[in-house]
C-alpha cells in the first residue's frame, strides 16, 4: 500500500512539474510576442572622446545588447559613449572607446569578444552580460565559472575590469507572472554570483539590479525603450551613472593609462 501511495505521490508531483513547465513555456512565448521582433541595430559609438595630452585611455565594452546600447536614441546615448565622455572630462585625457558587445550574447560568448578587444590593449573593460544566460536557462554556476575565466584573462593582460551585473529581469512588464517573479529571483542570484566572480578575480562589481531595479519598476515608460525590454536613453544614462565611479577608480588603479603604449588606437577611431 505504501509503495502504491508513494507511486501516486510521485506521479502527481511529476504531473505538476510538467504542467508548471508548460505554463512557463506558454508565458515565455507570450512575452516574446508582446515584445516583438527586433527591428533595429545598436548605435555605433566607437571612437575618440575628449581631448587632452598624453596617452589616450582605452576603454572596451563587452557583453550583450545592453552593453551594445540597443534601445539608445543615438551613439552618444549608449552606455559606453556616456562612460567615455565622462572619463575624458574627469581625466583631462582622450578616451578611445571600442565596443565589442554582441546582441544576444551569453557569458560563453565573452571569449571571442575578448579576442577582439585585446587588439586595442584596453586599460579598462566594462562587462555587461547575463540576461541571455537567464532566458536560455544556463546554470548559474556555469555562468559564473565562465565569467571568472573571462575576467581572469583580461586581468592577466593588464586590463582593469568593471562588471555590470545582470539587471533585474523582474522589471520587464511584458513578461507575465509567475514567470516574471522567477526571472527576478534568477537574475538576482546570478548578479550575486557575478559580483563574487569579479571580485575574486581582482575586478570590480556594480550590482545594477539592486541599484536601478526600483527605478525601472516605478518608471518603465521612461527607463525602457519602445520595445519595453531594453533600456531607453534614460535607462542607459542611469546605468552609466551607477558604473562611472568604479570605472574612474579602475582607470586610476591601472596607472592612468601611462603604462601601455598607444597602439592600434586608430583602428577604433570613429
């Protein structure tokens, strides 16, 4: 009797899990339908920002569509351009920005981006990645392990790293409940793992979800672009503002860009 009861319980649990998975799959499809297909590309913002004496500071941006600036109104409104402009003002130096981010990228794709970034020998690299790991159900421990390897590689090549952790995906209103609550929890857990990975490998971490999540929750019509998924110009400005102190600190820690020769800078001049 006990074995039959246990069997019925196991069957009921399995059926519940299958039903739950079906509901979540249906909700994910509905969220994609509401968001719609991407019809635009991220603005191209690579180039030199500011003017000043001495060796230019080379800033690289890596990651996914958020790092690329998808949803910004113009090149100047992307996160990388805002950071480059501000860093040029603070340092009194020219900042050369090279953005290697790829729309749809996951943490596993960072290695190819680093291959390209190292040609410019960046003094500081800003990484924003993780949202696509969540939507593709990549295990958190695997994402963190891949991130550690990526940051270690940059650090071994003399680059200071600032990690913009996974945003709070629970702020994306087109995603229905309970999927949105699950995405919020998963993105927060991944952000914490990313922060730990960055600090362990000698980088810096900025928990964007914790800092900006409430504002994106309260003002989605302002902070999100028209697709209601990617940040708007205002959203990128807020992200850049949150990251800027750590980017400045990373530049100063790296010796103000004076330790590396200004090689191949012309390759990324816009």
